[in-house]
């Protein structure tokens, strides 16, 4: 899907700005946050294709790439780190910060090897007709990012640092990825949530291709909800996500929504598995029936990931059994 080559700047206060950059498909844009001041900071960067738009937005705000002191990457997905290389290339003194759990993915600039993708396709039970489209999607993902050296790897679950003129906390919130982080400014009650909290939708727990693994690693739903509780204790007043509009909402209410969606989806999958054994692909097509149109392949990849991580959680909880037949995973319900 072609990008609409424009950006939007929204002022949060006189020191913090939201720069919305376009993305192909859905969601249609990503929010990059600029903190101006003593330590000019970007929280995420958008994809590599839009680095010129980011440069233009910064110029409108009176800055150049050479004025950026540090880039904080919320996690190692290409729409968040993709343009960091363009900034680092222009500014050798700019620090690139990420959690060590996602650093290798950012530094390698890839999600997986071709052999891993082929194994993923076969194991998930994906039909041959979709192999080429999924391989093409993989190439698009690769082109949307550029590897960049992470000059500061966060090793702890929490750390303090300065952004603009504010003292902030970086908080590890694994779930969407292993090294996902939120940024919190206690003085203002501002939480910059990356993809950990997104308005209107439950963030997808991705089956990530982690370094030194030959198959997708199912992120834990339990870890994701534990991370939510960690953020709930902060009681932020305003939440600024990577996708969508900033919002105010009681986090306990939002967490309850996420939990309900998770439980309802598990129940639906379990009921389907009572009647038939399914591959991940087969079950995904039953659960997500509206996959069609121009974003079919991307939506299919996301739905496969969501289905796989749910099924693996159900296996851990003892509701479902996974078995391997002809190198393809099948799942069956256990009668409770």
C-alpha cells in the first residue's frame, strides 16, 4: 500500500512534541515523540522509508539530526527503529538506547533468516499459495528498517535518564516483545507506552523470531499482563502510545478490557478445538474471519502470531495439547 508522504506535528507542551509519520497498511501511522531541551531526545523513529519526513518535521521545530543527543527505541520492531540509522549516520555523537533483550534484533536489522521463515510457514500449516506473498512481506519488512548500533544497552528492569529537560524512567514491559520499554515522566504524569498500551485494541503478543533461535518464540501472555500491572502502579495521568491518539483512561479499566478479550478469545479457540483439530493457520482463519483485501497478508501474519501465542499459552495451562504430524503443528482440546 503506497504511503501518503506527509507528517503531522502535535504539541504536547512547550517542550514535548508528537510527530506522526506514515506507515504502509494498518495502523496508518506511528507516533515519534520529541523531547526538546538540554538533552534533545527522540522516543522511536518510524521506518527507514520516512527518515526524510522526520528530518523535515524536526526542521520545522528548529532542529536537525545533528541536534539529537539520544534516540530511545521502545522495542526492536522495524516501525520503531527503522530510521535510527539515518540519524546516527548524520550524528556520530547521538546515543542509541534500547533494552539489551531487543538490541541484537535492532543491530542485525532483520527479523529472521529465510530458513526460519520457511520453517514457520510449514509448521503453522500455511498453504503453498501463500508462501510467495508471505516471503514478499518479509522482504518489505526488511526494507522498512536499517540496522543500527545500539550504543547503550539497558540491562535493568528500570533506569533513570534525562529526556529534554525532564527526569524520566525507562521501564521494561515485556510482552509485545522481550525488550519492550515504556518511558514515564512522573512530574507530568506522562506515560509514553510504545506498543505496550494502544487505544482501542489489545496489543498483539507477537511470536518473535529471536536471535539464535530457529523458530518463533511465543511471548507470554502472563508476562504481558504482569507488565501492565507494573504500569498500573504508576497511575499515569496521560498515555501517549506509538499508534493512535493520546488518551486518559483508568488503567485498571483498560487492563480489565485486555483480560476479557484474552479470555473470550481463548474460550472461542477452545470451543473450536473441541469439534476439530486445527493447525495454527486453520484456526486463525476460523477466529479471524474478516481477513481480506489489500492488507490480507499483513493481517494474516499478525493473526497467525496472535493465534499461535494463545495456543501456546493454552498448552502451558493444560487446556490444549500440541502434536507434530509431518512437520506441521496440530492442536487439540483436552476435555475438562
